[in-house]
C-alpha cells in the first residue's frame, strides 16, 4: 500500500498538478482494496503503465493482487 500511495502522490503532483490525494481502504472477507484519487487534471490520453506504475504493477502481481487504472477519471484501484 505504501508503494502505491507514494507512486500515486508522485504522479499526481508531477503529471496532474494535483494539490491533494484521497485514499480509501476497504477490507472485505478475503480481500483488501485501496482506492486512490486526486484533485488534479485527468490524463489527456490513455495511461500506459511504465516506469513507476509498471514496477508497482509487478510488485502487486508478485503478492497475488491485481491493479487497475482508470485513466479518464484519474482513479487507481488496487486489490490484494
């Protein structure tokens, strides 16, 4: 979770000029999900995971989780 929060904070400030991020965590019976949003401007095109997002995706997959990006609403959902 900390890696995801750090990556989202960095990307939100550098690419979307965000001034705040919002994190919502939810625990269900057999899963834990984190939704991270920001108040920055949405991407102008599809987000292709590379660099930090790609590394985050690999880390999440190594732990048995999934990661989904929703580029036009600037929402990231991570489930593990």
